[in-house]
C-alpha cells in the first residue's frame, strides 16, 4: 500500500462504520498522530546536548548562533551569542562544528 493512498479495504471498513464508531476511530487516530509526533520531537531533541553550539534562523530571516542551555519536552532552550534566550523547535536547529 502506498503511503499517499488509503487502501480500498480500509475505505470499505470505514464506510460501514456508524457515527459512534467513527468518533472513536477519529479519537484513536488523533492520539496515534500525537504519539508519533511526540516521538519524532523526542528523538530529535536527543540529538543535542547541553553546551552544543547551534545555529538557527529567526523570524526576520537572520541566521543566529548560540549555545544549547536546556533540553525541554518539545523545544530546546538556546542562548544566542547576543545573550537572548530562545525556545526553538529541535527541527529548526543545526549543530555547529
């Protein structure tokens, strides 16, 4: 089965479900997506350590450099070389050598 398509078996199964079953399925899918997303963030955060030198792009498009000072549940706290503290998604950080 290709990832872009839902199999006809799954579509057929969904088509025979009543409203209560669909609501339960929707809740299950939401929780599964949330779980997978949290795992992706956790794995990415584990790639950083306190005192790592990193770079990132701010909202104005400027490339900033800084130091990892804390690893949070969903973000990484970075103190920029200019002294400002940022909470950054780990997906937006690049480790510097």
